[in-house]
């Protein structure tokens, strides 16, 4: 399903793009059967990579949308993917950290899913989660912390899906050669829906790439100049047009990945972090990786507060203050320390001076990266009717 008509003339058809990228649709000669997905992308943006074993089709994406909003994927039918990734918040949840079944409080902030298909590193710190299909296993079956808590319940859950009248037809249509719900089909459908969550029609995009100068205010333009100035160094880690240094498109031969220590903590002056805050070090055991986390994209950043891997910074104003200081100072308590003195601090975090007026302009620029269409696009919305078993017990409490 295409995005709103304002994207007309800039939409690329998946069949052509995938063919150019080497992901042909040869499973369906003459394009019979499942219909190729239509990417809502401007001409200047390549599509994200797509696995060869699950080409993007309209039927696969719609199946993934239903699964994304289906609480029956969780152990007690109370948590869906959408519980931590809400459309109105650019598919974040507004909480410091996610909440799983039985009210289990997670360790990390739930990131927004805008343009998730372009991210070659899909968690805050685990470098091994390089595909959406693999990453889906953690919320579904992870045990520390519990998110959806489905470990050991796969047969029951897949049987419940198979008994649903929508899924009986949808799985057969999306996977003609493998028509039953199982780990392969469920993870690939979920991932296809997440890849479809593209957003490149912000005021910044319309002004910068579309020639609509009036799309950005003068304050936003002043903030843009600050963002791309060496004095602030924002753009070195948040590289346009994706505003991150973690990126792969279908036209790139290899992914670009980066992790950084931004000086959030320096417990006892040792560079130590609170539990769960070790970052990349947890997987590499290299001291220099202590406290290093993936750079999030800033697209739709105005909607995805609170910020940082642990949700410990509440507002964009506070984020700017953190970087201006060159690291966060915590005066007392168990996390006391001067983040600017962290021995593993990224060399780009050097601090800077910024006036209140400049800070306000910078925030206006960050707000100009919001693509509001993704917040209301019916192609991304909850498809289940009220009272359906998929939603009957689902909890999406206010943050």
C-alpha cells in the first residue's frame, strides 16, 4: 500500500529495485501470485536491503503488520510488538525502558523503528544482531529480561495463529511454498513490516532534496547550520540523510557500523557504568568498548523521548546540555561521576559553548526531521478490530 498522494511521482516499485540489487522475484514468474511491495521512497533514497529468502510483497508486509499488533505472540497474550513500538510515537514507547509480560522492567530504552530496515546493527550494543529476522528472536524468546516471554511456547502460539481465519489464508498467500506459521515465516513477516516503516518526507527532506525552501523555518535553518558546524560536531556521528553512522542500503556493498561512548557515566572515575550499561564491552570484553553504544538515527527524534540507551535523559534540551558539557556530571548517588573524564570517552565528545537562542534553533532543526505521515499512515496502523483475540488483553499503558 502506497503512502499518501504527496509521494506521487517519487515512489519506486520493489520489483525493479530488488532486481537491481540482486534480489529477484523469480519465485513468481511473470509476477503472478504475491504482489511486489511498493516502496514509499523518494527517488534520491535507495531501499533497504532485503533477504533473498523473503522478497518484499504486499501480502508479506500485511501479514507482518497483523503479527506486529498481535498480543498472542506473547506468553500471556498481553504484549505485542506494538506495546513497545507505538505508531503515534514513531514506533517508540515514551518510557525510559521497555515493559514486558508481568510488568517486567527492561534494561534498555525501546528505540523508534523509523527506517529500521537500514540499520545493520539492530540493538543498542549487540553487534551480532545484524538482521531484523534474527533480532526478532530476542523480544519473542529472550528471558533476561522477559519481554514477550514466548520461549518454550512456540508450538502453542503457532497453533493459535494457524487456527485464526485471517492467518490461515494470509500465511498461505505470503508463503505459497511454506503455508504454516512457524519460526521462519513469523520472523520474516514481522521483519518485512518493519522494513516498510520508511520515513523520508520531513520538512528537512522537502527543503533539502525537494527544493521547497519554505518547508523549513529560518530558525530550523539556523539550527541546521549549527548541526553541521565543526563547533558542535553533531554531524560526524549523525550523518545525513539517515542521521546515524550505522547504515546499509540495497545499493551498498557492505554495512557501516559504529558504537560510541558519550560520557553518560564514569562511576568512581574508572569509566564504569551501571549494570546493563557496559555496552559493546559485554560482547567484546575489550576495555575500550566499555560504555559504547550504537548511534541512533535522529529521524523523528522529537517524538522518541526519553533518550540514550537507558532512557536517562528526558528532553532534547538536556541531550544538548549533555554534549555541550562533554559528558554528564552526576554529583551523588550510586552513579556519581564525571562523564567528561571517562577514560573511554569518544574523542568527538569535546564539549562546546552554545547560547540559549542557538540551543532553541538546534531543537527546531531536530524537529524538522519529523515525518508526520508515518504517525497516521493506515498502512502502518493496527489492523485488528476491537474485541478480537489479538487485542482483547493487550496492554499498551500510557508512559
